[in-house]
C-alpha cells in the first residue's frame, strides 16, 4: 500500500527544521516507501534544497521567506511572495495529488499547509521547541496529529492528538561508534573539541573560536572541529590565513552525527534539535544560547540542560575567547566532571521518534485518524 501513497514533506530555512524532516524521510524509506513518492517542498535558495537534492529527492520550490517584524516595504513584498508561493503550492498539490503532508515548522511550511487545509489534504506536524513556532500554532487546529519535542509545548497547540516523542534524529546516533566517526574524519588526537553554531552559524561563537584555535594550534593531543555556518565560512577562512594541522574547518556537516560522535566536548547554540543530538551522542557541552530566539526558548533550553547536569552555560553577552577557553579548560582538566556531564547527556537521550512519526504520517494518509 505504501507504493500508492504520495508524501509531501516540508520544513526549511535552518537545520533545526530540515534535519528532523530528513530523519523522517530516512525512516519512510526504511519502511518501504519509494523515494519517487516523496516530494520535498521548500525554497531552492535555502539549505533544504542542497540537502534534499543530495539525497536524490524530488524537490518542489517556491519563493518564500520569513516575515519581517516591522511595518515596512519589505513586509508588503513578503505578502506578495507569500501569495505567489500559495499559488505554486496549489499547482504542486493539484499536479502530484499528495495523500499527506508532513511539516516540521518554519515559514517554508506555511504555503503548502494553507493549501492542505483548503483542499482537505491530511497533514501531520512536528515542532521541536518548548515554545512552538507561529506556523505550528496557526495550523495545529487542522492537523491529524502533532508530534512535540517538549511536553510543555502542548499548551500552545489546538490539536488533541499530540505525541511527546522528542526530536527525530538520524539512526547513525545509535549505530555509529566513536572509533568509526573518528576514522571518517581522519582524527587520531586524544581529545576532540567541536565548535558549532548551527547550519547558519553563530557570530559570537565564531569570534570566540579564533582564540580556541590559537590556544591549541600547537597541541598535538587536541583536535578541533569548527562548523562555521555556510554564510560565515569564507570570512572565517580568510581571517585564519593558515589552517592549523589540528583543525577541521567546514561550513556545515550534512550528517552531524559524525562530528558529534567523534568529539569529547561541544560548544553549541541551544536549539532543540542540537540538544537532542548532543544527548544522543552522549556529548558534554558548553551552551551559548542565541539571545534573540522566539520566546527566549534557547536560554530556557540551555538552563534545562544545565539543571540536568549535561551542560555548562555561557551567556551570549559574556562569550569571548577568554571566557570560552576558561570553560573548556575547566572540562579538559577535570575528566571526572567531563564523564559526569557525558553520562547525564546520554541518560536524557531519546531515540525512536522518527519511526513513531512515520506511523502517524501513514495513519493520516490512510484516513485512520479522526481530525482534531
């Protein structure tokens, strides 16, 4: 029956929306769904296009962007583009006749979810944050079911069929060993530091990272992996002038399981997906939450991880080369504390969300669930 069902998957703009969708697509494929029946909807100018096409997925594009927060000419242009994107979404829906839409949130989802609601195409949502985004909140009332990463998020949604499953993550987090991950990256050092700011990068973390690289550039026992974010890569590379032998510099990793599993400590923002992956990798972390996240959810996420004993906290305003080095040296010099953080992270890992979400999607497609 799977071969007769067509799936529209959407979510984009940032890795926090894209990678959960990809984990669900991987699980759909494992369950017997043919890739030709899966269509990824997003913006070809965004990261989702590069990732989806690298996996040989059908990609359907429309030009949509985030809504400006202030009244301006840009806001007027936004609504024009949104209307045009909705027309494109109608065209795709009428041409390919999807049986179900699965959306992981963000502005990219809005046009196709609008069309799904109008044409009565069943849809399933996943939201990864403690405070769901505006698209998830707006469309939750018509969803067949909604998957949530946090129990607290249910009060912001209007769908009665909610499931608190955690974030869908790649199977590699369960199957990939540290030795295998290090072999892939050609790492032979005793201690590996991962510095990342998400797929888009993080200015404060990147600025502080130069000091970390300078401190350890001649240390033969330390390896540094630095994910700069795609838009920051050229600037960082040019500032470095010479890349030390113990530095792996990348704009981003398509499979974050590899650098996460290979590392001994991470410096990271505190987006929900990042935290789920840190826990799945059993990786101690220094969290620098993005201060302008909606409803301050990254700060809330980071504080929660610290309460669980899995992370150290560093405020964005205080993040610089000196403060970041102090946190790193605190962990490097105290292996007992490092091990304790690693155990707490692993104890809070959640697996299996992708498989359960696939079950919800298939039930919606087959008309077995009642509408919320």
